[in-house]
């Protein structure tokens, strides 16, 4: 079995305890595989932590530059560029101790012209799948995850090609991401993974789920999914991604349908799930669509929605 060099890129934003647990899981998985892995923590919040291990590096941004910005500066760092593969890993994720053993096997099996993702289960219930790949629904500008909320023991473990790898854990050949231009910093939070998946597929890179490699994800451990601010970023990302992938003639149709949905049905649905106020949620969604039509770079919110 060939051995490959890996860097692991983790972004921290006010998640000190999660980040420390995540780093420890990477170190353990590397030890189990008897390999050396370089870890880069890009800190967007100036949290107070240090790591004694020489393989763990911390790069502080000084302020919140978003997930895509942190991915970008982390990816082009010497730590990451010196390795064959970069693993984008959520700070609220934990690697199974056999992770790198399975990844090395998978690369040997499928070859170096692929990008890879693992089977992802819930951190608080390892017997329940959260995601094992999926596909981009281009004309809906959304992603469908395979295996979501299915019992893990009822889903046969098999490697397979897919149309989308979750940004919770993406195993990418450094050369491939260099070729397509790295992460797009016009995104801020949400949408980065869709864009990378889409560009890799267009470049002819196969996306493969290595179903014996496992990651456990604390869902929304780093953010509240239905917080108005998070909904704003999610829908801003949708509009930006739609601009990038939809045919010119279809974008106006999609945009008007999305704007109508955001003004009527979506606020009530999100309010029912989250217990939030319909009016505040509507404001967040409408702002995302209206600002997104005019601007192509997503910036941090200057005020609370």
C-alpha cells in the first residue's frame, strides 16, 4: 500500500473545545495508521489555545474572514501546499481511529484522479448516518444527501462514485484544487463546498465515497441552522451559486420563484421548526435575495437581523 502525505485544514470560530477534540482525533487516527499528518488550524476568532505537537500549526486571521476566506489562506499556506492531499474538516467533527488506514486503501483502489469523502454519522449517535455523498440539483440550486438519517447497519458499506462530497470532510488532491483555482472567497459561509464539488466535476475529477472511512459530526455544533443570520448566509450562497451554474435564460425564472418562496412559504416553515419570528426570518431571506442579485461577494453582517 502506497503512503500519501496529508494536511488537515480546520477552521475555528469560537469553538475552542470542539477544535481541540477534533485535532486530538486527527492525531489519534494518524498514529493508528503510523503516518505523519500536518494539521493547520485557521483561527477566525482569536480563541486562546496552543498545541504542543509540532505537527499542529495555528494561523490567526485577526478577525472573522468567513469559512471560504479561512479555507483560501489555509489552502495556500506552506503547510498545505507541501502535501499530496488536503482534508477540509469541520472543527465539530471527529475522525474514526481507522480513518487514515481506510483513506490510504481507498486512494490505492481508486487512484489519484479522484476526490474523496467518508461516511458521516451523527456524533451523538454513531449508528445513524448523516451523509454519504449526494448530488447537486442544479436547477433547484440545492444538494441532496444520500443516506440521511438511515440506520448505519442497514446501509451496506461499499465505495461508490457520487455527485457531491460534504464539506464536513473533503479529501482533495492538492494539485486538483490548485488547478481549479482554490476556494472561492466570494462565498463567506455556506456554498463553498457546492462550488468546489461543481468545479472539480467540470474539471473531470471523479468524486468517490469511501464508505469504510468514518467521521462523526456534531450537527450544527458550530452554528444554529435556523438562526436568521445563518439563513441569510445560506440563501446568499444559493443566489451566488445560481449565478455561477445556471444558464442565463433560466436564472431569472429561478430567481423570481426563489424570491416568491422566500417571501411567503419559507419564513413560516423555518419559524415552525425553529420557533423564531416569521417577520425576522422573512427579512433575512428577502435581504439575501435582494442583496444577492446586486452583489457577488458575500460579506459579514454589519448588524444583527
